[in-house]
């Protein structure tokens, strides 16, 4: 629990400590911008110990090598180090990040989570196919050792502890899809994609007698299947259905989580089988209920059925590229504010957990927002207003608060340009980021469009009586008179949370309407009301949304009270582990596997809203590859799998697993079909295959049910013939 001095500094910025402390202790706040009285219970959902939910957090993404060189002694030797070459190491390390933790740069900015480059040991040679070093952390060789250029294992522990002492969580990039580059024409790679375990060689790519890697050559990205089992740009593609690889990745992530890591960003989830990933995530959640989000790249704002299905069914959230592209289009001229609102409304429908998607406006895989908009600082500032007041978990890309520029890799990964705390972008973030801790409308709220045209976007977030109203005008040459604006803000006068730094002014609300005001050229304004007490329980989030009986689940929201009540999964009560007004931890009860509504009942028997869709698994999971031979089909007909356990659809054709793949030579090609599935471990299951045509009609194979007993650990492959 942070002390009063640290709390006052964190939430009241430049205000003197004595004044801020009086406000914290008395709970007296001027005007209608009401702030709640914070007891220990009311802050529980916002604490650093809440690693399951990032709803109240703002993440700051750091390319570790490019941030700050705090320890010259760990800089690599030889050709891979050159501060004048953006394709080589520049010296940034965990020591440098700790320096900025200790001088208050992150605290004053208001960010409460740091996402750093993969901490695992990477190759120490140049990649001859692109003349680049592994400064970015994506070419691992040993997941059980640290990248020595970033620091030692002891320094990593110190970094995590330093962050936690400042009330800041730590997210690591984790890259289970591949090792380093191993195939590019006749090029000879010094590392050969080798994978080590704490210094012991497991295999190289060209000497792979143990089937540690997939060997399907480069992906052409033509199909989902092709992207999973082929390599990306020659990177040695790991075979996750190999028991050694499966155990390796489970034990490797356990090592980092045991060091205190709070969240995981999983690289390239689009390029690994969902069945294996779900089995891997289930293993994580049994021991560490942390926040996990993956990278599924898309350059569009359009619906992507496979992407949304992955987010809704895999057990992890995603980086929200649709949101990012919507904001980028709106400010680059490729789209409008009306289009952006359409993206917000569509994704509310497509993502079952839209508030858990991780939002951003630029990243290491995209051009800098500053460059995208022609070096327009006001566009950057206004975009951050939208990012920080919209649904999802917002992420600031390092240096954007300093107006960093750069188009494609590696220019978008240049050195941190400055650590000024006086830029307007820094000030915008520092005023809005802390609001996510204090006003639950930003953490958990619904979004309602209130006033929109091509240039203006005015929207409102509301949760449990708390409200945030945001107005942004992208047009720097034209102002708009805003009339007829409706709001759920209570009657009164509200000052701009941004304190006018982007031209904001106060508004007056009466009878659910806002008095006419002018939104000037390029201006942004934010007004907020935080309800000081909530008498009826209101669930804002449940994390993770998947687990077996006995797992720990975190429920966040408002109005739970300080005395423990009950949490129901359907009609079954879970065992309450901890209870506060804004956060509950509970054990998943022994119930039949399936989807459950969660409801909280307080000690006074007040019932909350129901939170739908929590997935209870049959038990611990394992990954099994199902292969069926000789399953001939007509064009447009695919093979699916059904069985007698929940994970196989409980014999329901509507919940069948698939469609199966049939175009990977080393595994199976038509009329052989295959699919990797997460199923209960140590379980005897019955199953059959079905053919489903384009109209959804299903034809079952004949004969007796197939049976398989799954392993208690590791992975398995089962192969049968289609039964005519």
C-alpha cells in the first residue's frame, strides 16, 4: 500500500504535498469535479498488486535498448554495438529505466505499467540476411537467461522491485513463436536458430533431429494455416506440439512470472495454433492470474473474424489494431471522426471483452504518429486525449510524449529524444492518465457518442454513476459551436480536466443538457464527475475470463462494500479469498465445464449486474493434434471435430472445433486434415469428425466413436481414418 506522501504526489502532480494531503485526508474537493474519498478498500482495484486486471492502468511501452543507457559496463562488444547505427545495439538497459523510475519521470507522467522488450537472452551476432542485431529482443536463443546487454538476473529482480515500489507494474514481451533467423536462400546463419535452455543446447534448425522446429519454409501469409506452420521471414519456427517445446515454454514463462512480472505481451499470436496457446495460457492461469495480451497485426479497421474469435475464445486479450488504425486514419486524413466512432461502436460488438483490449496510436511496428501526421504536435496531443479517455487499456509508445519521429523500422525505434516534463504532450498524458485510477468510467465504462461530424468527436463514458465527457476537434483551422449536447453529468459547472492547455473551457450542465459552447480550432476538452459512493454493486471487469475449478479470479468494479458477501458462477458460490469495495478475489467453484454468468451479492444481499461468459474448463489442459485421413469433401465443405467433453463441443455441431487444416506437407495435405486443440489432460474422451458445407449442414462420419486418453503432461497426436 503506498504511503500518503506517495499517493498525494501520484494523483495530484505539481500540487504541494501539504495541500494534496489535506485533500486526501478530508475528501473535500471543490466544485462539481468531485473526487472520491479514498480509503484502502476504495483503492484496491488500482493497486500494483492487482496483476490480473489492467483496467485502471496506462501502459508505457519501452524498446529497452533505445531508452537510456544506465550502465555502460554491460554494453555489448564488437560489431553489434554502434550508437550511430539504428540496426545495432545502443546501450539502453534496465538500469537506465530504473534511473527514470527513481527520478519520477514515469510517476509524474501518470503511467502505472511498463512494457519492456523481451528480457530473454538473444543472439549476439548480426543477422546476415538483414545486417541487424537483436537489440529489439525478438531473436531469442535462451529463454532461461537474460539479455546481458539489458542486465543480469539480479538486476532484473531489482528493476521489478523498483517499479513495484513506485506503484508501477511490469509487462514483458514474450516471443514463443520462434528463435532467430535460420533460412534465407543459401545464407549461412552463425546461430542457426539454435534454442538453448540455461546454456544447454536443445537444437539448431538445420540439425533438428528432434523435430523442435517446423520446417515448412517461409510463410506467404496467404492463409491462416500457412502463417501458423511456416516461418516468418526465415525465423526458426518452433513446433509447439513437440512435448519438449511445450514444456520449455511453460517453464520459461513460469520463471519470469516467479520474478514478479505482472503482465505478458505475447508476440505473433496470429502465427501459433490457438489450441496450443490456450493450453499454455491455462497453465499460466492455474498459478499466476496475470494480464496477458497478444499481437495480431492488421492494417485495417475492418472486422476480422479470425482475430475477434481468437480474442473471444483463446483466453487472452489483443493489441487493438482496429482502434489504432481508426485514430491514425482520423488524424492523417484517411478517415473522419465519424469513421472513428464507427470503429468504436463496431468493436464494442465484436470483442466480448472490449475494455480489456490494449489500445495505442503508434508502436514499434508502425510509423510514429508524429511522422504520420506531418510532424503536427497538436495532432499528437489530441490523439492522446482520445486514447486516454477511450475504452481499453491505453499504451503510450516511448518518446511519443517528446514528439519522437520515424517512419518504418528501425527509424520508429530511435533513441529516446528527451526526458522533458514540459512538453504539452507530456502534460496532457500526466493530467489524463491518473484519471483512470480515480474515475471508474474510464476503467469500466460504456461508450456513447454524443456529438460527431467529420472533424469533431464528443463521446461519454459512464460507470456506476461516474461520468467522463470528452470533446476533440481535429480541425486546426475551424471551430464549431456545440449546441444540443446531451450528457449524464449531473447538473453543475465543470472545469476542463486538461486545465485549458488544449484550449478547453468550463461547461454548464442542467437537465441533462450542456449549455452551448465553442470547440475552437484544434481544441480538446475533458470534463468528469466521480461519484463518491456507490450503494449497489456494479461489476466492471472479470480477469482472467477463463480457468478451471480452483483457479483465482479477480472481480473489479464499485459498490461491493467492505464486508465479504458471495460471488456466484451461475448458481454456485465461489470461495471468497479477499473482498473490498472495488476488488474481489475468488476461487472458481467445482462446476461442470462451460460458460457462466458471474454475479456479486454483498453482505447486505444487494445483487450486482451479471457479467456473462466466464469460461470454466474441464480441468488442466494439454494440446492434442487430431489428424483424420481419407476425408474427401466437395468444394466448400470442411472437416470439424466434436466430442463428449466441453472443449470438444459436448457433441454439439454448433460448437464443433475447426475448420481443420489440410495444406501443410510435414503434417497433412488433403484428404488428410488436422487441427491442434486444447483439451483436458489425463482424460479419456470420445469424439467424431463431421463434414460441414457452406450452408452449415453437417454430415457425421459413421461407425463407433473414436476414443483417446490424453496425457497428464506434454502433448499428443492422434491419427485415425474417416469412417465412411
